[in-house]
């Protein structure tokens, strides 16, 4: 196999991957991703020991341990374009030799868990509650640049969604991918299950109107009313479908856990979003560490 070119796999002067500026030994097999760089220390304060701290652009990394389990927390910044960078570079650290630029013969599967905020699309998923995403359904187009294969259930959900919303390629080309089952099974109690829709923006793409009109003004109502068997759309945000789709292609176990800070049906907003996020972090870390 030919070595990957310097223009394709960019390694800096300290032997670290370009954007997140980490070397392989500086990343744990269990990685928690957050959007906000300031949320990294909010999670790493629960570590028993921190081995490594790094900051480059919006990508802040802390690696340490909780008990005997090595854990990294990494900020991605907002949006699926940043997830494209982070997932590719995390995978490269695990599965490409940065010196020889050769893909390793035996793939390593990482556990990647997003902890973030989201808006609820169901009245019975109130603010301050938790969602464990069964699927990520992308309106952002990122995975249409990659070869993503769906199982039969995913194909059926996607077809039903496109029929229900009448969304077509002139608007966006939706895609879908499921959560890592080995992670999702541990988050049945205390977490609402649901499909998470990922949008490529916060305002118009999530149906907010300030001074610009919307091309698809009924989208929120269509998302809220969508049903396929036991599946419904629980929430939307800006990273989950990209994490799930890329994770599936690369062979990683991925899960997205969200705390609801806004309910778009009842139009409520959390009175203490900081406390709600803290509760999500503490609860989810306990489950992750108890189920290595």
C-alpha cells in the first residue's frame, strides 16, 4: 500500500495530527466530545488524574483517567464540518501510522460519546431532560461526500421521512445512521430514546426566524409529527448525524447524549441550563465508567 501523501495526512513538527494537534498516545480509547471548548474542564474535573492538556484553535483536549479507565474529552466546535475534521483525525491517530503514513493492518474501534445540548421536538420531552439518540438523521449533507451503507431499517426510516416531509435534493439530501448498540444499551433508564436530526445551522436550518424568511417554513411541524413504527424524532442539534455516519463507516462505536435546553413545541427554555448540563455530565460519566 502506498503511503498517504503529506497533503492528505498532515502531521505537524511535533508529530501530531494537524487540527486537533494530538499524537496517538495522547488520546484514550474512550473519547467524550463537546462543542464548547469551555466545557472540556467541566468534564475533566471529574477525572482522578489528568495526563495531558492541549489547545489548538477550537480543539481543546484533556486526557486522563477515572479509576482505571483512560478517558479523553475533546471540544469539536459547532457543526458537522468540524466533526468531519475531528472524526477523521481521531481515526487517523488510532488506525494510521503517522511516521510511515501507512494504514495499520488491524483496525482499532474507539468509543466516541457526544455530550451536548439540544432542542426538543416533542412536548413530552421537557427541558432539562436527557435524550439518548437512537439514530442521527442528517440535513447537513456531510455524509453525502462519503460511502455510507444503510441497513434495511435505516433505509425504511429514511424513505418514510422523505415521504413525510417531501424534502428532496433541491433542498437537502437527508441521510441516516444508527447509534453504537453496545453504548446505547446502557442508556435506557432516565434517557428518552429518539431520532436526532442534525441541522447545518442554528437559525434558519432549525426553523428560527429573525429577519430572513424560510424556504421550508413547516419543517419543525413535520419533524415533530414524523413517526415510523416506534421511532419518532426527539430533538435536533448540529453534530450527531455526522458523528454516527462517520463512526459507522470507520468502525467506531458512537453515541450522542443531549440535555434539552429548549422545547420548540412548548417554547420553553431551561431556567438553569448550566445545572442541566452538569447533571447530564455527572449521570452519563457514571454510566460510562460503570460499563467499560
